[in-house]
């Protein structure tokens, strides 16, 4: 890597070397940031279907909606878009990585919905607070949606407790809807016979898969143009190589594209070609490739 790392007044205050390549390529912002950002969401056919399922679940007042997918397939980004669309139309609580038994779970729920409570009150009192809040929201004409991201971290006991929340009703309508989002093992969990009643309350579900090669090409071009580029900063041959290494997992593609742009900048190359991508891989800076190689050895 030959370019000296000197900060100038025109460089972006990105806090890392990645900021240097933005002006070089003419980007307004990093096209492949790992932070879930709905503005960069690539609407592949399956992402459209997954979002439609989420939207349908909420609009149809489904008791529970389930969306699963592998790590890095875009589940959290879809949730962010869902929040952006519904935050003005519903009372939405988002819970990520909740753990613990039912006592801790009810606290997670109350906190996500902005309901004040005293942790020393005990479960029954806290549950009453939640029930009163839900009835009040319903009376005011506001639907309440509770979203659990990384829901595979919940125990079977906690999932059953969530199912019990959907029993709270006005005698006519349910007053809370649940959206469970997680990795593939979440689907396996809810299919366990012990959670049969929970499974029966899931009215809408979808499983996200990695992108195919055509989708990968479209995603890269979309993110490049969304960041202010031409969409051609990464060649098709380079994308094909990136796809082969990442198996079409969007998060991994973002990582490798980001590092490849940095490598291209260091050699004054305005195009990321397959040779640039290979340099990244040869230097071992794309750690995910090493993990995949180890996985292949174990098979």
C-alpha cells in the first residue's frame, strides 16, 4: 500500500483511513458502511417480499409475525425501515438481544414501550402496568407493536411468555402485536412441540436467504450510486469474485467492497477490479474469508 496517510482539510472526518477514499471516488458517504441504514437498503425481490410480510403482519393485526435469516442477510435493516414507516402510526417498541427469565423479560418490554416501573415491584404488578398501558393505547386508537430483534437468544420460557402477552385483549381485539426476528435457529425453536401454541399464533412468516449473483451485482451498483458514485467503481468481474467469497451475504459483501475501495485508493486506481479484490484476500485483512476457509476444512 503506497499512498501516505496524511489528513488534509478536504478529507472527511471519518475517524479512520476509510474516510480518505470518499473524495477520491466522489462519494458523499461510505457506500458500504455496516451500520443498518434504510437509505441504502437494496430491495431485492426477496427483501421486498420479506418487508411485505412484515407490513402485512402489522396492518392485518397478526398476533405474531416471524422473519428469520442468516447473519448479515439484512433483517435489521428491514426492521429499521419498518420503524421509519410506522413510528408515526403506531406505538413501537424495539428490543434487541433480550435475555433472561420472565421477570427480566417484562422489564425489557416495559422499557421498550417507555412505561415507567420499579424493578422491585414484582412480576404481577409490572404485568398489570403493561396491561393498563396497552388498554389505554387501544382506547386512544393506537396499535402497539413490539419487535424482538435477535429473538433466537430468548429462552423457550421467554417465548412462551411472549405468546401469553398476545392473550391480552379488549374482549374483541388484541391490543399488542409481536414481531420476532432472528437467525434460522429461531424458526427451529418455534417449531418445537413445546411451543406449539406460539407457532399457531404466527400468522405471517418469511425466511431471508443470501443474494444470488445477479442480486449481488445490483446491490453493489445500488449502494455505489446511493453514496453519490457512478455505480461503476467496482467492476462486474470484481463483484463476481466478491460474490464467490461471501456467498452473497450482504454484510460480508459490504465488508469486502469497503476494503477493496480502500485498496484501490492506495494505488490511485479509480476502479476496483478482481485483482484489487484478490490483493485484499491475499493480505488476509478480510477476516471472514479466513473463517470460511476454516469451516471448509472441517467439512
